[in-house]
């Protein structure tokens, strides 16, 4: 099969999200200028640079009560900060609950039954039970082609790691099994690892 996206795919569901998988989930917490906390998952998310450490997520679509796409983008544009909460398998239902379409003033932490705490380097809340959290300051918001498609890039200013996830100095993802987004309504988790040495590795 071959298709050009501009002409449609002719399938019951768009296969694009099922092709580019698995994708890590950026569970983005932000705070409005008025002090309203927000939490929402984004599957267009990744780390993009080491020094300084930087991450990005993309928001698609808009909300009727928001002039700037989704609540996350509007809040981040106002305050210049956000946090990325890593989603463990244990937090899957809370993550899903936080994706509900709530009013901009509603608190997804409360809606999902999550405990929150204040970040250390930025004025924002984070998910206490997340295995890792990246506190970020906004670098830029890039307007992408299409309606209400925006890429948010941030520099990491603080990193939280749960002590029980550190094994012999390694952040061991098998201790919490990170959730990954597949296509359609499908997800997966990381349980099994294998290592590959690069050709230019020494020792």
C-alpha cells in the first residue's frame, strides 16, 4: 500500500500514529498566570539535546475556552516554565484521567487523584509519584504547519529521580516500566532490555 496524506489513506483509522511508535509520553504540568495548575499527556514528545539538556513536545488542536490552542501551551507562553512528569505503568489510569477535556481553571491533578508538590527551580507543580520529573524553562514555541500545531521547546533546569529507581548508579527503567504510546488507543511498557556496543566503543 502507498498513499499520499493529502489524498487520504482510505483505512478505517489513520495509520500515521501506529507507524511512528513507540513514543514516550510527555506528561506536562504547567501553571497559568492566575495560578491554576494544569496536567496533560502529550505523545509527541522527546529529549532533543544533551548540553544543555532540552526537551520538546507538540500540541495539536484547540479548546473552546482557550485562545492559544491547548491549556498547556497557553500557560507556558504566559509563565515561561513547565515540567515533564515521566509516566510509569502504575500511573497509567491517572495519566488517562488527566487527558479529559476540562475547563482551563480546573485542576487535572485533583481530577486524577494525584498528589502534587512545588518544583524547586520553577513556579510549577509536579506529580509526586512520578519516577522522574524534568523541570523546564521555555526556550521557544514554534508554530507548525496546520491548524493549532505548536512545538514547545524547553531547557531542563532541575531533575527529580525517585531513589528506588536508581540501581548501582543507573536509572533503571525496569523498576517502574515507562508507558509508551502506540497507534490508535494502544500503549506498551518497557520491561525487557538488551545492550548493543557501538563500533567505536572502547573497552
